[in-house]
C-alpha cells in the first residue's frame, strides 16, 4: 500500500530524517491559518509521482494566491485521482538534488540501496545515473557509504547523506516497507540535507504487525472503499475492500482478510480462479478464444483446508465482484485441486443462486470448470441452475466465450 | 538434496487440523513423516505421528532430519525456519502464504550461509510421484515419468501436470517455487537440480509475466542446461497494466540486462526464450506435443 | 549500572512485560493517597537482592499499618544503603514462581538465557535447578522455547513464558543491558504470568546511545555522587562521579568521561596506575611488601595520544581521589608505556603540588614509578618536591611501603 | 594468520591525529601499512600513507589486505569491523576502548562465520618484535626471541616484556587480548596459535583475577599445549570484593566447571594452574627465572 507524501513525511520525521515545516490542508480556507511563512509550495496529495508536470504543484507568495491555487489543485484530477488533502510546505533552496531509495529486489532477494547524484523531477536523468548497492548481509552503515562513493559524493556529504540512507533503511526494516524513496533530497549551499519529496510503500502482508501504519493509512482505506463500493452492486457489507492501485487502466482490490485479488477490465466475461498463475492462464485462453474479460479475480481456496466458516462469505464476496456488474454477461469459474473443499464450493454456488433469486436479482449463466473435485456430484447438485459444469479447461473457456456473444 | 523415499520429514505447525491433514496427506503418498512440531503439544500424536514441542527433540529421537514442511501462521514462519536450520535441517518447504518479505530476507541470509534449500513461501512444495511429497501437491494429477516441472504457480502446475499425465508423460519431480514476492529458491537453482537429476529427461518451466526471473532463466538455460526445456508463461495475452515505481522498474531493467527491453516485458519474455531456441507453449494443452517434439529431437 | 526495582519495572511495562499495579512512595505520607487497594506490599528500593530476609519488604492491610511500615523501611539500611524510595505494589497470588534471566556471558561471548522452575526468595534452589540456553546466533523465539522445555514447562505455559523471555531479550538488545532478571515470575492458577520482582543492569559503555536510560537513572547518579562526595575532600566539582557499586567492602566509582576506576580500602597508601592489570599487580606488590593500600585507581592515560586538554583535569581528579583522604600517608604512582605523554604527566604532577601549596593544603610524599618515559627529565623537573622518581617497580613499591610506616 | 613483515595492514580511523600517530608508529616498526581509511577523507594522505573513504577502495588499489587496526570512536567500531570483514580482511585489531558488549556479540557472530580473527577491543594488539606491530605496543620494551606472551592486560604486558628483555629473553609474539568485558579472541585461540608458531619456545600467560578464562586456559594447556607455559595472574593478593548477581555467579561457576570452587576464585585460579603443573609467578620479576627453569627442563 502506497502512502501519500504527507504520511511518508510523518514517518521520515519520526525517524529523524529532516523534512521542511509543513501543514496539511483539508480545505482551501485552511490556508488562512497557515503557520508557515510565504513563499509556500502547495502539493496535491495523490499517489502518482508525475503530479508536478500535471499541475499538481504550485508555488504561492500570499494567502489570496494560495487559496486560489488550492481550489485549482483540489479540482484537478491527477491520473483520475482527486486529492483529498494538500500539503503546504516551506520553500527550500537546494544547491543540488539527489535521488535516494531503498527497495526490496525480488531477484537478489535483498534490499537494494539506490542513489543518483541527479535527482529531482527529471527522472530520466536520475535513472541513467543510478547506482546501486545490494545489502547482502545484515545492514551496517558502510553499505550506505559505499553508495555515497559510487554516486560521487565527497567530504562531509558522504557522512551526512549516508546517515539519511541509514535512517531510510532502518525505517524499511522497522515498518516492513517494500519501498522508501526520497526524490529529491535537497542539499543546501551549506551542505545541509532535506527530504523534499518522499514515497513509501508498505508491505500488505506485514500490516498486521504495524497497527500504527494501519491507523496512519486508515483514512485512505475507508475512503477508497467507499469510492469503489458504488461501482459494485450487492457487495456483502461486512467485507472490507481495499483499493491498492487507483491509477491507470486497471484497479486492483485487495481484501486483506480473505486474500482476494480483483482486477476490472472492459469486457463481458467475469473470471474467477484459484491461483495467480491459473487466473492469468485462464484470462489468456479467453483472449485467445476472442472473448473479452470483464474482470478477473484470484481467490485462495487453499490447497489445504481453509477455515470453513470464512469460505462461504469469502466466496459470496468473490461471486458478487465477478458477476454483479451490468457489463458482465457470463461468469467463468476455474478451480482446480481442491478435492476436500469442492463439495463445499458447489453448495456455496447453489446457495448464491438461491440468494439472488430471493432478492429478485436477475441471474446470468455460469460456467464452472472443476478439476480434482467430484464433478458428477456438482452436475447433480447444480442441475436446474444456469450453471454449466465441465472438466476440460478449453471446453469451458469456449463455452463461456460462446455465451458472452 | 535428499528427495527419496528415505528422506526424513517433519511438519511444523500450530493449528492441529491443517498440520495434521498435510502430514497425513504426505504420509499417504509414501513420505517418511517422522514427527510433527507444535510448541506446547509435545507428547501428543497426530494419528500415529509423534508430536514434539521442539525440532531438536525430534532430532534427538529420530536422528538427522532432512526436510521440514512449515505450515505455521505467517508471522511465525521465520522463527520456525530458523529453528529447523539450527537443528541441522537442510531442506525447508514453506506452505504458508503471506510471510513478510523482510522476514524472508533474514531467513535467506541465514539459509545461504548454512546452505539450506528453501522452497516457498506460499508454495505447493515438491512432489516425486509415488515416492515423496513435501508440500501440498494433489497426488491424483501426477504419475511417475521423465518430465521435471519447475513452476512459480501452484494450481497452474497441477493443470500442466494433468495435461502431461493425460498424454502419458509422467513426471520425475515437480516443484512449485511459491507465489509470494520473495521466495526461497529460484528457477536457476531448480534448473540445476533437475539437470543433475537422473530421472529427469526434460524440464517444463512454468513462468509468469510479472518480474524478470524468466528472462534470467532463459539465458541460464542456454548457457548451462543440457536437457531440453519447454516453457509456458501465463499472462502473456492478459491485458494487465503493471504500475512500477521508478526504483522497481529500474531493478527489473537491471536484472533483465541490456539484452531485453524492460518496457515491453511480455514480449521480452517470449523473445528471451525464443532467442535461445526454447519452445514456448501458447496454452497448457500445447505442452505435451512440444515435450514430445523436444524428446524426439533429443533422441535423434 | 544497576537500576532499582521500580525503574526496571518501568522498562518491563514499556516492553509489554506484565507488572502489577504499583506506586512510587517518596515519603510515608504518600501512602495516604494510595490508589492500589489493600493488601499491599511495600518494598525498599535498594540495589541488593537480599532485602526480603533483611526486613526490606512488608505486607500491609491498611493505611495506618502502611505508614508505620514505610517509616520503618525508610530507616532501615540494607547492606549500608538507605532507600530513597519505596514501591507500593498490589499483592499477587502465584501458584508457581519461576526464575528467568538473560545475561551476557563473557566466556561464550553471547547472551545466555537462564531459567529455573524454582524461582523466588530461595535463590539456592533456583540456582541448583538452573537451566541455560546460549543464544549463539541472532535471537529467534525458538531459543526461548528451548529454555521452557529444559525447565520442564508444558502446554500453553511454553508459549506464554517464552513470550516473556522474548521480550526480556528484546529489552536487553534495545537498551544494551548486561543483565535482565525476573525473579520471581509469578504464574497464577489460571496460567497468567506476572513479573513480581526484577533486576536490570545497564551497560555503562552504551549509555551514550540511550539518553532515555540516562534520564531514568539520572537521580541515582546525582544522589550517589553527593553521598560519596562528602568522603573525598577537594574533589574537582566539575567532575561527575558515578558510584556503581554501593554495597560491601569496596565501593567503585566510575567517571564516565574520563574512564577512571577507583576503589577505596582501609590502608594508608594511595595507588594510581595506568591499566587494570598493572593496577592489580601493583596492589599485589604492595600487599606482598606488607604495605596497606588506602585505595587504588586505574586511569586510562592512553597507549596512544589522549586529547590533551582532558588529561590535566582528569589527572587532577585522580590525584585528589588517591591522595586527599586523612588516612593516606603516601601515594604510589606507577605508569608505563606513555612515552609521548610522560612529559605532560610530569608537568601535571608539578602543577598539582603547586595548587596544593597555593591553597595551603598539606602535602604527603609521592613515589613516581615511570617506565618508558624520560626519567631524567622527571627527576629534574620534580626536584624540590616530595616526589621520589624511580624506574624499578619493586624499588618503588618498597619505598612507598617504607614511607607509609 | 599472517603475522609477517609482508602482511598488508590498514588503519581505520576518523580522528586524523590519533589514527595517523598509530599508523606511523606501526610503519616505523616495519609494518607494511598500505592505507588509512577515513570516510570523507578519501584522496588525502597521512604522511605518505594514502587515505581512502572505503576499505573496498583500498582493496581495489593494493589487493587483498590482511589486517585492519581499528581506532574509530567506540560506537562506530562494529560498522568499521563489518566493513573490513565484507572486504575480505581476516584479522582485525580493535584498539578503541568502550565498545558496547552487544556490538561485540554481533561482530563475533559474523567473525566466527567468516573465520575472522578479532583482537580487542581495548587492546594493544599484536607485536612481533622487529617485524610487525598491529596495535599500540611500545616497541622499546621488546626484543626478538623465543618467548610468546598472551595477556589480558595492556600496560602489564609491557612490564612483563620489559622484565624478559632485561633478562635477555626476547619475544616471538606478544598479544594483548583486550581489557573490555567481551573481547574477540581468547587465551585458547592464542595458545593454539603460539603452540603452532615456529619461533615460540615458551608461552607466558598473563591473567587477571576477574572472570574464569584462566581456569579454562589451564585445563586447555594441560590437554593440548605441548610447549611449556609460565603463568602470572595479577590481583591475587589484592583485597577485592566482587559483587556478582546470581546470574553472573552462575555463569562463572558453570564455566569454571565442577573442579573449582567459584566462591574462592582467587585461590581456584592458582590451584587450576598448579594442578596441571604450570608454574605461577608471584610477581613480574619472578617470570624470567621461571621461564629459564622451564626452558632448561624442556631441553634436558
């Protein structure tokens, strides 16, 4: 989960990474009580990094200009996202701007320190000059100093900037972050350092041991839930949806308790599978058969037995997500290898159709591909419902595509 | 590496139900499950499998143990794995999903120092059909034979295994490396293991679109693997938009090397395999015929 | 530096180790505002562990008894130490009492977990049944579970008590402790655990990175300083003396900034040396020659160059400590291997005598044994002062003993 | 172990003055000081010794380095030592006093895994008279010869070396293990090193009353050391009252084993040596005659 700039800076400040005096602005009128002296920078608090070129950052010299600028920014969506909050921050005169990051590298399976002497808005240049140090063994400050020497720092800057990297690393470890980025780190003519913009990605798996982060990002979660809730009819109100990715073509929802991964697209076939690879393979087959996925959802049904009480509500949520949108004409369910739970699953699908009937909801046809379950029993139990039960994957895909036309 | 019927295996788990189910499933496949480990439950039994509070107690009882299958809650996996390593185990399969990545980093620093093989987390583990199951592969999709499978997926692995089994192409070893972002062993390690495995004649590699491990595997295969390889990558047709941070794209670009364009990942993956003449299946059902072709070429 | 029980428990509480509701009592009258329901335990806050058998712990049932008991305890020295504070604590009914400790073992050079199923006041029994687990590699909770199994715990207690040990270890590492001990850890009939008494030793070397601990023990430092200050005339008021060991025959003072180690005895020869081993060897020689040391002080003069500005005030403090007590008849200084600083040292001794003269302080004879310095120059510079300069150690010792008779 | 004139040595330090003094003192003793390491001072020189910001830069310049002498502020010693280890150095001498013990624990876990020899902290290091100085032993008290010295003290070591030198008993190697509570190497390690050292004919062991390392050394000598040993323990006559916590006394008792009574530590130490027929000197000036006696016995 990505934090907003002002949330990231709150963590920086806690850890002793220097940040500028700043103030959170919820409404343009808050600027009348601004405690920071002008000139001031107003920054749209959205999740994308390119807000500068897209008009999300404005320098203002006085209250009148500030209020006007704030109104503009509040009404400017950046890659479809409207800011809920602005950050008003003091101006800083940097002599030099560095790029610094610590990120988990899934290939070397280690945190990696990244740095470039050319930081700032022009990320192309930063990327070209990027240097890296893999933190192979337990971190010690010399890893940071190695990066400093690689990016060409000299004299006292080696110690002062590597001290910032040490704190970034410490934050990464203490808060289980996937990424922490400072771009730019401003260096004043006197050699002082200042984190001017920052990005923090929290690891979702580890959230359970960081109640402080959950409360920090709590507002993000609930707001985004409301936004997305409107788009999906009939969702079980007990389920907590978290939208982790708001920009771009797709939007992915994670339901932490149930470990559902959901992606929405423009087609008319809802797709529900167990397993990431199987989901992608199924979407591939639908595309190859000229079908158009409306969405796809990966649900963890467990290679081993899940706690059964949660399975029902989890599946109901999942079925709501894949089927209850106007564009969806057919649902393709592809589950495999769940011998022990397949009877359970069949019952749940049966109950789901009954539930829809009981609230007079129109039903659409389902194709259920079942491998490793008791397929005969499924056909028997689901007879009379618009559910086609099949064992062969490609037959099931072709059937679903046919029904979607 | 001990992946034989003699391999001594323990299951580390606290929720008796799931741990027991997995232990029994493994046992019924022929695996030599010598103990269950559950702190505070030492002295009990799981349907004939003795339970100990500590791994070292099991070692004291049965001698050197080869493999542990860990089914602990996600935040206790690191500790369980370190305990297994401290007790001298050299193979660990982590079934649990959702282990925090920095826990994995800690574990892997240790495992590399002690030369312990880690498979998972969030994996179905390893199956040697009719010989050994350390993990959760459903045995019914497998049959013994000469095809090795290495996969980043769980259920998709079963799909492929079933396609092979239906075509009377049995499997030597099938390993699911795990679906979590940071996993213990890589395509490279397992390509090497299967290359050296006498039972394996051909390797099926099942990849995904995300990440860069497939590109690395392709170049590794062309340089060091003697046996034929057939690849299948899921998600190559799916309309996915991957949102990377600068740092993340940079890392992908770096690991992919300069040969491949990291901006067009999907094409680059297939290109990487085609460049080194590894056949890439378009769908699971294509795999058996590609396997047969490759095997035939091998024996000409 | 050892913390008092109530300070240790403040750390326990911070770390989530359960402690009983308690209240710090500075004066007997504080008991009139007691917020803990009776019956209550009143505990003398002194540094020794044997206060229970020595009358430092009393159970009271009501305010009148409590005030009386508090007065008694405040006036009862335990091994020469009067409590400055009492701790009033709720009573706890423990089914079982365990002994738990984590301590740094200088031989295996690792923290060691210690535990006994027979904790409590009878330390003999606890010691006899003590089990240990060496934390060879980075700590992980399984080390604690190993201890639990060794001391014979079963069922849910394995997890709950090992959880306490985990937190003890975490505290040891976070606060750089030499020792953390819970004795007893009470276990209630329902299996709940409670730290009933605790001991924490902070490592002096690491205090510089724990400002929180310095402020926690700040009161101890200054109070003890005042107590001991009275016994030593003419001490430089700028020096901060810390008494780390208050009980028993000797008392050892540490001056953190200067790294002086001072021990007082009953004889009449003041001894000042550079180096721990050399100090002990010199004291040995004095004893062997039938001399009686009045004290001995180990001063770090540096095998390499010390910052010179500090050397003068450090040496003045050291000379005050070893010479300015009525029982001291002669001072033996034995320094070796300080070629570069020996001239400096000679000048300082010269100035010290001048300072004493200037305030009309009586002087006593000094024997200066100098190896590796410019001995001729020393003799020249110190001629006219009651300072005998010698190169041979045993000659110097014999001379000092002769002068002390 | 490379304790010859060829051994490549660096000095890690930030306060230029002290680091430079030590580096120059070592150089003047014949030590091959190839670099000084001081972050931010890379490119400078310490009176002819090139200075680098990183250890790895020095390695890149001069190749494999044998030994680092660390003179950093106490709280930066751990990092400096880990940097040296990461750059492949196998011998580290820590001169600095006051390194927090838990930093030493971390360092020693690492050093044991990488088989790095750590001497110190708070030590005068190692001197091979007229050959090599890595540390701060004043050279004037030493002269080459067949006597090895292992000591827990610094200045007392010079005292003993001087007694030997005055008696025309030169020294092969003299090592001060360090006076801090947790030090990197033990009597045992150095007894073994000196037992294997060709130049050493007899070992003088200088101990202290505190702690239990002397008892352990005594039993180790009787079991594995072939060369004659003479011991001297300071503080055996001094009236000191050691206040131990229960946990600490327990640890002392444990390490001392059941053979010796931990409550009478002082007597137990001397008894431990006498029990295995190692002569114990009563005072430094007794050492030369005990050494001569032992050497004579050896050659009869």
